[in-house]
C-alpha cells in the first residue's frame, strides 16, 4: 500500500492557492478543470518531494474547488485519505471479513471508499491498470456516504 493524497474542499480557490502555494511553499504538480462536473482539482506537494522521480510520486494535497457555491458544514471541507493498493478486490474482501462496510464498492476494478471507525472517508485506488469487473463487487450497491 502507498499513501497518495489528502483532499480538502476549498471555498475560495485563489485564497487557498495563496496560502498553500505562496505562503506555505507547496508546489503545484498538476491541475484538472472539469467543465461537465463544474469543479477544479489542484494537486500540491512539498518542494523536496517534487524532486522525486515520477515513479516515486510523493504524497500530495488535493484542493477541490466546486464552482457552484456551497457552505461546507461539519468538516465536509475535508474529503478523504487516499491509498494505492496492489489488489483492490483482495483488500476490500479483507476489510469486509474484518467487519468494515464497503461504502462504494470497486465495481469498476479501480476505486472503492470505506470509512474509519471515526467516520473518516478512505479512498482505495487500484495500482496500475484497473482490474476486470468481477462479482460480488459489480452487483454491490453503494452504502451510506463516503
């Protein structure tokens, strides 16, 4: 398993970039703007970490800016922790066997969401290529929120 990023929702993108990039000193590593989804994702990393080879990507902070106004209550601005795993199906099965609810099953062979005992959302991402869709995952519904 490898730690990937922490997602934080921001209300004022320019103020957040000023804080994380200009004042804190993080470096923007990439950006994605989605017209259809009406959001922007900006990834930032510590300067020393950006010097690593692409095969050794460092943990990042993902700023998520939703273009439509939303007031984030109750800590909803903090999104999730993300981990890359070698076999998402095996990890999800191990978690289920341990009593963990799979809130968003890996129906696509790529992504799943679970929650910690304290309600923190955790994203699991398949390393490398997506796995072929397989049961029981393809038939499992979403449960709760993530």
